[in-house]
């Protein structure tokens, strides 16, 4: 290392530490890591896109009056949020603890809030890519056109992200890395079946239907579907379910979070 | 790159933190207690580290070194006692403290998916006035590994990167927990040089090690800890001279454990200290010197699992050490403490493979160099 020149003014105050600088530095690393996790791409992007293309092309999904793509796209957007918020974030965080990465970060000036903010930033950016990809495919191949309220859709995506990120972080805090890996993938499968994303909820037996409607996946799918359908009522009930889940999972995540 | 550290520590932080007096200790530990279940990992530890000092905490595994460091780093609260770092409470004042300290943990904590340069840049981004990451990579010998993901770095490379991460923020105080663990001799020497550079730049360094040789070469003062207590605390020179002159007896109280005896007698060398090679009875007295010499032949400092010839010599050392005292009074006056050097021979004899992992990797040249240092240490002629 070449030695720097001696500081010209010995008593000059240090540069003011910015609270934002550590967060941006961490967010940059989070994005790099997100891009490098190839296996991540499968569940965050390839699965939703494949399901969309498969079912929209074959038209075997009974989604009611509209075209298949109108029924499928909201569900695939929900799956994308679940994959990024819960599966990807949860597993990555669990392994960061396993490798001692979180412990080391705990001794750095990056605060706990700063770490969460950086991870949230990376999740949101990935979601932008997911939404753009899914919407572009739906529009280009199946002639999907936006309808309904973008505001309600954005609110649903945000609350859904909070709820599922909270779930992923709670699992990462409470479980071992391997258990988080298995658990997050298992839950993803459960949510795929019980969210109404592919299979309409009213085709399920009553008991399962009741359970499904209480889960955040169905609430997110339902809220997005209502928001993106012209003339549909504002999905207040679904958004409330999502908000309750978000508060619950984030509280558990905050309690179980450990640097070590 | 560490230049300016002194000036910065003298300069105001950002106005929020009251400045301690210029000569206020960088670290104060007093009556520190931390128990895990019924085990007292730290049991009334107390010491202070002056600004700009290199302070080594030397002891065997399980002595409480890491627990003490992790209390100072703010990872855990002590059950009792005081811990102050740069005049601040490690937990309560964490926000003000963390930008001013650097930390190297035993587990490197490097993200396996990031390259060496990316990790260093990440941490540089946490600090207001960081060193240049690329220059620092050069300094720790990782220029060629800059684009290598951390999961593909060797153990020694990871340690060096962790060290670079610890100092990239130009800290006033650095905690290094076994900084040379897993390093080959060359990397270890480079690390020692870096610590000396930090010292010259005025950075305070608090490091743990179980290598006597490392503590002796690097530290201004050494605290020898065992079972959560300090058994000796002085400059390396005084510790060894004290052993020669008999002053070492002040710590040679009943129950004095291996670490202290080893250090004071200068017999442990770079051998990893471990409790298993416990005190041996009847080691004092006339045969001690011969026993030591025999042990030296047996491998002593750099012994791997002993060769046949070495084993014979070790056996001779045992017989000599086990010989009954001829003159108890004379033995009591002896400057060299009872059983000095036993850890080396004992460890070699028991053939505990793990204990030799580092030494086995050591090259012949470094072995010879260490052996020479060892002799100097035995003679109380510590230089540097």
C-alpha cells in the first residue's frame, strides 16, 4: 500500500458521517449478490414467467369471464413478490448469519435499520424488474392492457412485500439456515397452491378455502386481481389481511433478528 | 495509509462525543465478569490499554480472550464490571463508537459471494474517511486475489482480507482476535509487519493470541489470561526478565496455570498453549536446565509430531524433569519456574495433532528463526 500523504490539517474535523452512505454501500452489495444468485432467478423470475406463458397459452385455467391472462397476471405478480420477499431474502439472510457475515456487519457502523433498509432497497429493485418483465410479456404476447387502479395495485404490492419480507426474515431469525432454505421453499409451494394464483380459490373445498383466504398469499393475489380489473370494488378486506400479516411478521422478525 | 490516525483521535469526533483527555486509556476493563451457565468465561478481568499501545491478551483456548473482546466490541453485555472503549460504553454508545473502531473476528465473516475487492469496498463505504481499498489489498498481499470470490480464497487469504476490512475505516482502535490463525509463516510475518505499521501510525491495537512468540514480538504489553483471570501483565521483556531474575515469582502463586508458567519460563515458544499439557510435578531443581535442553532437541518450539530421534530426546526430557528435587530450597530460589518448557515436550509427547497444526505448516526457515527468538527469550534478551 502506498502511504498517503500526511493529512494537511491535523485538527480538521472528520467528514460528517452520513447515515445514508453505509446504507447505499450495503444496498450495492445486496444487488450484486442478488444478480449473482443464479438459482435465485429460477424462483423469482423463471417460475412466474413459465406459469404465465404455459397457462395463458393453453387457456386451460378457468379464470371466470375474462381472458386467461387477466386472471393469471395478478397471481404471477403475487408469486414474484412471494419469491423475492420470502424465499430469496429469507434464505440469503439465514446463510449470511451462518457464514458470520451478519456478525461482522454488527461491528460496523451499518446499523440494524440500515441493513434492513439496504435489503429492502434491493428487494424493491428486483421487484421492479419482475413486474416489468411479467407485464411486458403479458402485454406483448397476450395483449394484456392495464385496467383498474394503479394506486391500489401499488399498495397491494407494497403491503405484500412487507408481509413476505417479514415472513422470510422471521424464518431466517428463528431457524437454522438449512431449515430456512427448506421451509421457505415449502411455503412457496403451499402459497402457489392456496393463493388462487393458478387455481381459483372457489374450486377448493370449503375448509381449505377458509384457510387460504386467511393467508397473505391469497390476500395479495385477490387484492392485485381486484386492483387490475376495471370496475372491481376496492379490495379493502384483502389489504387489511395483508396489513395484519405485515405487522405480525415484521414484529416477529424484529424479535428474532440476531447478528449472530 | 494509517497516517493521520493520531491526529484524528486528537481531533473532535463530530462534536457529539465529549473528548477524553489526551492520555485517557483507549480501553478500560475493570472487574469484568461474564458467565455462560455455570462457567465463568471471564472472571473479574481488569486491565487498561493506553492510546497507541499494542496490547496482547495471551492465553489458551477457553481462557476468555474472545469473550472479553466481544464485550468490548459491543456483542454482549458483561454480567458485572466495567468496559469502556475510547471512553464510551460499547453497547450504549455503539453508534458513536463503531465508526472509530476496527474489528477482526475469529470467524472472518466475509460474504462468500463477493470478491475480495467488493468486500473491502463495501466496508470502506461504511466509514466517513476510509483508506483506498485497492492500496490496502496490495498491502495485505491480495492484489492477485482482488477479483476472487471470498468462497474461493484460502484460509490465510481470508484472514488477511478480514484484517484489511478491520483497518479500512482508518480506525483509532483495532481489535484483532487471533489475527494470524491459519496463516502460513510468510503471511504471519506480513501481518506482524502490518500491526507494527499500525502502531507507528498511532493506532491502538488490542489483539488476542495463543502464540507466545506473537505476543512477544508485537506487543508493548502482554496480559496472560487463563480461566477468565489475568495471571500476569507486563511488558514482554519484563515478563521474561522477571522469570530470569526470580521476580516472576510474584505471579507464581499456587494455581498458576500453564500459560503463565510457560510465558515466564520462556519455554512455550510458538507452541500453542493448551490446558491438557498441564503442570508437571517435580520439574524444578537441578535437572531443569538439562531437561530444557533435551526438550529443545526434542523439537520444542517448532515440533511437529516428534520424529524418532526427537521422541527419544523427549523421553530423556521427561526422565530429567521427573527426577526428584535434590535441593528444595535451591529449587525455590531458581529463577526458572518449575516445569518451564513442559508444554512443548508434553505436547510433542502426547502427539495431539491439532496442537501442532500451525507449527507443522511452518517452513524450516521460519522454524529456525523462531527457535532463535526462543533462545533470546529464554535468555531474557528480548529486542524490538
